[in-house]
C-alpha cells in the first residue's frame, strides 16, 4: 500500500509540473531548467518497473504479418482456407475479398470474418487457428555473438533471446552474463534490466517475457550510451563518447522522420533527476550553441511528433505509471 501511495505521489508531482509548464510561454532555445527532481523517498521499487513492462503470462496472441492460419466454417468443410497473413496484415477470401487481421486475436479475427460473411450467410460460425507463428520476432543487438532477428513459436523471453544470441562478446568474455541490457518497445519505451543481479538473486524477472518486435540491446562493458526515441528512423541506444554531440547522436539514430517536422524541439530527459531540457533544432545546427549542449550516459533524447510538443515525452507518450517506473529503473541502470 505504501508503494502504491508513493507512486501516486510521484505521478501527481509530475503531472502538476507538466500542466504548469504547458501554461507558460514557449521555452528558450536551450533550457536547463525543467521539473524539480522527484523526492528520492518516493522512488518506486525498480522491480515494479519490470513487472509493469512485462506482458501478462496469459496474454492472448495477436496475429501478425507472415503468420500461417486455417479458417474453418461451421457446416461448410469445403470452404476451409489455409492462408498467410500478408505484409499488409490482410488475408483474402472468396466473396468478401480482403480483410485486415493483423493485431487481431484469433476470436477477433473470426468475428471480423463472420461480419463480412453476414451479407451472404446467416449464422455462419468461423474458427481461426494459427498453424505457424512466423511474425513472433524480436531483434537482438549489441555485444552478442549472433545479433539479428530471432523468431519464436511461443512467447519470447529475455534469457532465451540472449542464449540464442550467444551471450556477449567484445570486451566481455563469451558466455558471460551481461551486467545489464535494454529492451526497446516501439518508438517511445525503454527499460534497462539489471540482468546479472537478477540472476544471482534468483529472481524470475531475469527471464522477462517480451513482446513481438521488441529490441533487446546488450551494451559493451567499456561503452556508455544514450537512448534516442521518438520520431527518428532508428530509435534505440547510441554510443556516447567524448567527441559526441547532439547532432552526431541524432545522425547515428538515422535522423528525423517526416513526422518530426522541419524544426523539431528536441527533449533531453535525465531519468536520474527527472529533469527535462528543451533544445531547438536551430541550436543543434549552430556550432557555438551546439557545443554548449552536453549529454550524460543514461539520458533519453526524444524527438516529438510535429504539432504535439509537450513539456516532457514521458507524460505525453507513455502510460504514466510505466513512465515513472521506467525512469526509476533507468536511474539505477547506468
């Protein structure tokens, strides 16, 4: 109960800070002031961040591109269809044509087909069965022996992915358990896992369940990183060196997407303090101003979508509870 009260308190502080900031005039090109650091006593347990991030054990599978399925029709065995969900997420059936099934559960897919058939058949019952899970993939990157895309028949887990990737290489010994690794989900979520500590303590969260299309990144022990998220072409971890600038970091992330607009205002979030700096892209292009923008390991560089700029990305882009827990996890991760 105390933990829940503590989390609620942090959320209220952050939401209040965001609301006040939104009423103020537009911030200057570079501002090192943002929210007040959250009270350390209210910091939630990092393990709760992992539990919040992990999908439920009984979460129903959702169809993906490339999955092979069988569609059965009650009382009409001659209509049975063996299909592959196309790259556009659709299948095609006689009479009704194309149907979008990607991200549908099996029961949702069956109901979608039944609805399309209602104009031709009354009370037609449909059953969808997955015969091959080809879309259930994650991407493993970083200091591993065999980086790349991994496919899973069932729910992917962190330890299974790392084992299949050959564990770590480079400055680490082959077969050595990584101290930590990061999991990126979509363009705006990241969480660091203190893997070695979890394994040595016997915590089952070391084998965290993953979601399809998650990116698992294992850093080299000799390198430091920042996370680049939002409207960039290659969101994820970017190495940070003494010569790194915000411009080179953004370039390493593939530059902006079209949704970022021409002159985005970039946000730099420090999870260790909960503060956010707002940087104009004009300052990134200005050699003098750019040299004044410093980055620290563990910070998050976020490029918002054009027209949707807010005070901090964490309150706008993520579920608030997950956001605060993720920030707390990052605080102790790097």
